[in-house]
C-alpha cells in the first residue's frame, strides 16, 4: 500500500518535485492520511479507471454529487462575463482544497466548453517528454469522460517531444481530482490529459506553441497545482502571496524571479512553492502571446484554514485567465447619453463629495471584513444621478486598484459602491485587499462624463481628457489625471494606453479601425491627514 497526504496530494514525485515529499515519512501532521490501494490492472486499456476515489474525494456517486454541489453552492467568486481560456486550481483532497477549487469551477457553469485540456506534473513517474493520454476515456464515480482524440492526435503529430503515454497517467491523482468538478458544471465535453515530469520551460514553450493555434472559445486549459508545501501558516500565506502576485502580472519572468527568491529565503520547513508549475507556465505563455488575456485571482486558502492545524500547511490558489475587458468592464444596459450628459453638468458640493468618499470606504471595509455590502440612502439627489465612475485605491501612495464603468446601470452612489468593491477585489493586476491593508488605503473617485467618439488624436487635450481605445475585445482606459501624474506627452500617453492597457501595438491610436473616445472627469479624493 502507498501512503498519500490528501492535503498535498504527493506521492513519489519526479526529481524536480522531490521537495514535495521530503520528510513525509516522518511527518506528524494532524492532517488525515489515507491509504490508497493500487487498482487492479485495467482490463479495458482505453478506459483509465478512477485511482483516488474514496481517498481524495467520495467514492459513492450520490455522495460525490452532493459534496461537489455543496462546494459549488458555497463558492462566491466575482462574476466574470467574458471568455475564460484557462484556470489554475489545486489538486489536493476535496476536504482541504475543494473550497478553493470550487471558486474556479463555479465560473464555468453555463459555459459552452467542449474540450478541456488538463495539464499537470506527474507526482509518480520520471520521464523526459510530454505525456498525453491520447485515446479512450477517464472514469470517475460520475461516469466516463471521453478523450478528444482528434485534438490529441494533432498534438502528437506536431512535435516529437509530445508522446502518447497512457502508462504515465495510471494512478496519478493530479488530473483526476479535477474531473468530478468538471462533470458537475459542464455538459457533453471531452478532455485531453497531459502530464509533464520536471519543470522544463523548454517543454512548456513547445506545448504552448502547439496549443495556441488550436484554442477557441469552446476550449479550456486547466493548470493543476498546489502551492507552498509545509511551512507554518503565516509563512505560507506570505510566500503564496508573492507567487500569486507574480502570476497575476501575467509575466513568466516575474514568476521565475519570485520562485527563485522564495527558494533562497530559507522559509522554515518549506519544501516547494508550486509543486506542479508546467500547466501554469503553458497558460501564462499563451496569455502573454495573445495580449488579450489577463489572470484574475479568485480565491486563496491553505490546509490550515480547513484542518485547523497551522504548524505545517499546504497552500491552494484559484486563478482564472480571462479576456481583459471582462475584468474591468461590466456590460450594463445602454444608457441615455443625453440624460447622463445633463446630469454630469450638475457639479457636486464638497459635502456631497465627502459623503461619496465615505460610502466608498465603508463599502470596501464592510465587504473585505464581512463579505456584506452596506446599504445607503443619501438625501442628496445629486448622488442619485445616472453617471459612470471610476474608484481608485492607493496604498501608501502606490496604486492598489482602479476599476470603473462609463455607462451607469443605476444611481451614482450605487455605481461607486460597485466599483469600490471591484477595485478592492477584482482588479487583475492586484490580489484582493486584505483586512490588514484597510487602514492604509486612500480613496479617489472620478465621476465620468459620457464617452465621445473622436476622429483623430489631435482632439485630445492632455490633463483635461481621459481616453479609451478599443478594438474588438481589446479595451484600454486612462483617466485624465494619468497624463498629469506621469508627465507623459501625448505620444507617450497614447503609446502606453495602447500597449499597457489595451494589449495592442503602441501606435494603435493611429489605426483607423481603432475606436478613440474621450471623456472628462470630476476627480476628488480624501484629504490627507
């Protein structure tokens, strides 16, 4: 019999991941250990039987359905409207990592996904290539999931480093634990299971290059990985925060730098900080290449949060890679621009501005601490005007979140509340605001005029106009104050807007197919104490 920890899901990992298991033989964790029986040789060579049912998740079909459905029902992720091309999810026992994984899988409910490409690092075998399970099906207590043999064949034909290796997939939990969640949120889908051995950037680049042109809005990549292994609770939170921060930048070099730094910091008892990085690398490489995808943190926790034992823990993160537009712009009903324009002309008093800033602060503090949104009923009709707004958060003078909406779907004060929550929890550039950070936050509100289409950049007045560029799903916005704060000239301002915010070429503003729109803003912030 083979001993496994459900908290980490490790067993006999490849040489690059031996740190995941070092010392397991002498661990005295309060985590529940289960013993996994090796399954009998599968009589049907094309059906990969469930290996960890009854250990990492319930073996009984009805119990498993209820368990997964409960996890999904209790998850409360941000509502992402646009396409999700990849998710990063943990692969430990459901009692430990299930609540985190559910945040990612709930985002998939109702989506028309036909093929799921599961990518992880084998925790049981050493091999030199990329191992695909190319034919047949995977089985769980919820039934069979067919392999997308057409897509698998394309991968095998594309590069000799990609091989048909069903043997590598036998008895490995890393991909299997994702399947019951998929079976409860998707219909009529197929899978392509892929395992790496060591953390080879070269192989990750090869797979990303082969996969990228084969993806569409009906395919999904799942990067299966746990995070820090076995440091004390507070050290794990700090270390995993650094790893997640690096992933959320969307840049591979930042992830590498973070992992190297963490490895050199000699965190007590820490053995690894990302036990299955190859799927994350593939997702990040494809996202970097597209320029239109951005990672969003959905949830973080560790085994100490569920087991109660915080002496040695394993970290879990859920991240979605989505179209950039969806994380910044929520599509409201079309607004009456003339009505909004007239409303914008009614300037606020200093007392009304102060009231709106207090609402923004109270909303964020309540949401971060309790998950609840406070209700307000302002007496001023000015705060009930149908206007768009941006809310900007700063921490010690540095940007900490900024999200806004042009077209209002309600009164100004409600838009400010919604954007304040989004800036604190959904800006893809940052992790969600923590309770400890609340006292250091500074709030700025920009009440927006309606957008106005312009013909050329000559009409833009720096310092007066904010600008939005858009083409297809690519959108980017700079508020009017950006030019003043940075000192950029117009070409620098527009170049950064196109490349940094919209993911388009730096000179996109010269493209006649790119929409250029301007707006003005009434900007005010809390007085510094």
